[in-house]
């Protein structure tokens, strides 16, 4: 494999470490499962050009991500929500891929004094 | 008969349609001794308001199904006995116009969800302390 492609592939598979308040621990597994389900829901809605469903799901995810300290989820969800309002399917598709990749790579460390990423 | 406020620190009415967010807020508040009554949408919130005595505070999501935050705030502020209940709007949105309107129409505070549940909890405690001293706007 050419070195550039190899480096990109490696970067795409790197773990993302997020520090989360230890008191959230009982809720985080379901939180992550639900976000993955929502990616699937939004992908199906995008295929059907159902931008309203994409917007609603992204809006909920935007708030949930920040509440738990997953700021990256909130950033991506906000971009998806805005793109859904404007009906820009290409942006939604790109951001859903980013979100899916993030959810696969994220590794949570539970801290007594957390600082989210 | 209306349900009484539960627990030493009273009941907080949480109006939030995103279940994971609601679970997190509930976990935090219950750990500090507050009881939480959760409404998943605007209709359920109005129904619960008929069924309970005024809570110590309301945490109100701006965007929930059936009735939005503005409509629910109006319902709270015009309901006898609920006029002085402290209301904190908790929203994923930071639109300046929405924030100003909610505060103008009677909300006591407005928190952005991305600030995290710790900030929500801290500001709620401040709001309750002010309310107990009669300082809530």
C-alpha cells in the first residue's frame, strides 16, 4: 500500500480517547448504542430524502452529546442538523460517515474529575 | 388528590424528549436528594402539571413534541400556584433571540446542553437557593 494511503488508513482507525465523569458510567453503554442506532436511522432517512427526520434526530443527538461530554458528537450533529434544514444531502452523508467512524473509534475513560473531548 | 412533593429536597419536573439526556439529568439530581418527575413531551407535561402540586423547579427543554418550550412556559406561568416556580430552560440551541424571549417571558435561567450536566446541576442549585431567599427574578 502506498505510504500516504497507509497513513490515512492508520489515522482513520486511531482510537479517540474521551474522558467522562465516572458517575455517568451506568448510562454510557446505552448512550453509545443509541447513537449508533441513530446513525442508521439518519442514513435510512437520507436515502429516502426525509430531511425532517434527519433534522429531528440530529437535534436530539446534538443535545445529548454535550450533556454527556462528547463534544465531537455535538459538533457533528449540529452540522447534520443545519445541513438537513438546508436539504444538503452531500454534507449529511459526509458527516454521517465521520460520526460512524467516531463512534467506532471512541474509547471512554471514566474519571472522577472529567474533561470531555 | 394531587401528589405531594417527594423527598426532603422536593420534586423537579423535567420536560425532556431525549431519553438519554433525561436519564443523565435524573441520575444527577437524584444523587443529590431531589426527586424527578419526567415528562417526555408537551402533552405529558401538561397532564403531569394537573396531577402534582407545584414542584420546586422545572427543567424545560425548548424543543419537545406537541407543545414547544414557549407554549409550556406560558402554561406554567399562567397556572394558579405555579407562577413563581423557578423555570430553567435547558436547550441544545443557543439562538440569542430564543434565549432573550424565554427570559422575557418568565424563564429564570437558560442553559445550553453542551455545557454539560454538571453545569445544569450547579445552576439549578443556585436557582433553588435564590428561590428560597426570594431572589428569583
